[in-house]
C-alpha cells in the first residue's frame, strides 16, 4: 500500500512523523507540502509555492482578517455550525484565494505528473485540505477508488472548518485534538505520533536558578503573557529564571528546551501540544492545560494541569518539591510510549481507513 500525505506545511513536524512511522511499518509513504514551515521541520517533497510562503500568507491574513478569529465564525447570528464549514471571510479574501488557486493550479498539475502523485492508494490530508482551498483533484482520485483520510491538527477545524468538497468524500476523519470531538459528528481521536527514540534524558547540572522554559508559536493562543507573569511572581520567592524559546528553528528550540528544568506549554482550553511531548521525552516535567475531555477520560498521565487561576500554585510545588519533579520526569517516557508511540498510532489509523468508513 502506497500512502501520500498532503499538507500546506509540515506543521509541528506531525505530517513527517506520520510518514516516518509508516515507512518503519513497511509502507511506501511520502509527504507533499505546499511550502516550508517557519520552524524548518524536515521536508520530503516540498513544492515551494510562492503564494504559500508563511510570511506572505501572514500578510494576506492581516489584510483580509483585521480582527483575530480564535474560533470559527459562520457570520450568522446562529449557533456554531457542526461541523464548521469553510468559506471566505469576506469578498476580498474570496478574490485573493481564487486568484492564488488559479495561479498555482498549473504548477500543481505539473508536480502531479513529475512525482506521479496520482498513483498512490491512500491520501491523508494533514489539515483536512488538498492542494488548494477549492480542490477538485482529491475528489476525482477518490472517485477512482482511492482512500482519503482527513487528519485535523488544531485550528484547521476550530477556526477554518472543513473543506466541503473534501469532507463529503473523506473515508475517515481523525483528530489529534480532544475538543474536535465536539466539532464534527464523524471523527475519532488519536494521539499525535511521536518518535521518542530521537530524545535522551540528560542529567541536569547543578545551578543556582531553576530554568523554566516556554516555547510559544503564538503568544495569544498559548497564554504567554499570563505564563510570564506567573514565572516573574515565582521568581520573587524562589531562585528561578525564565527561558523564552521563540522565533528559532526546530533544532535550535530543542537545544534550548534540553537545558530547562521545567517546561510550560500553554494555557488554553485545547490542551497540550508537541512541545509537551518533546519536554517529556527529555525527562523534563511539564505544566500545561489539559483539555476537559481528556481530563475526564485520561487519568494516569504525568502532566501538571494548569489554568489562569492555578498556574502559580502548581508552579510553586514544581519549583519547591524536588522529589515531585523527579517523579513526574520518571513517568514521562513510559507514558509517551504507551500513548504516542508512532507505529501503534499509524497502524490503528490505517487499519480503520482500509476496513470501515466512519
């Protein structure tokens, strides 16, 4: 079975993690991205489409969306549509998106021929979209008997919504986010595939101040300002210092994380991200928000649950109780192996995709 992953970007390294795990299981698997992520995660087949450069997309979003949109907005005075369905936010956005699709379509068709992208058996859309916003390529391949999996990673479903042409033909919908289970009537949760073998646990040097790391990709979504205040307040009572890890390549960020004693991922209603997994794999205890659905269903985890109100109280114990920190660190890798082991995650997905439609 030949598997092709398609994603706008190699977001948080998740799409390539799927590919690497599938290759280890014996499948021929590839990843096509439209452009490189700002963090420069490893690529497979990157099309480097100019209009999908992150900096260009960011500028266009500022023009089209002058106000931040943390949640899907249908534009109507009615309850949230389930599932949320993508549409241009306004006329200008629609015009620019249509222009981009028309300009990139000939390039995409050329790459399909060059790399024989129409010859795969299973297509996993990591982000829930194909080669463009209004994609008729994936539906044609599906009509020819190919399997289609939609894997949602976060804001793709919360903010953007499903792409209607793709959602209509998807054989399997999966998500890495617990809150997505309430946003789509036909979706299953799976843990993000993670290769723990790339990480080692190193003994921490003796130092005067504990280093507390935080690695935001978006300060507003991660609750960074509240996290900074909490660390500053903690520093008034204990010898600690903050390590703010941002605007770095992934390799540089990992090096900075490895030199921390405690990690803080985020304060949000959506739970932890890949940053949490990287710290846990290094044997570094992590404080992060835990999604309500996960909190009710998953009990035996090593994460320190925090929110706006409890962060300083929970951080106090992490900083002051050495044995507590060590206990969390000791449990971290075992929990990762039990829940996020990449081979088990992808094997379960492919088994479902080839045997049923949900």
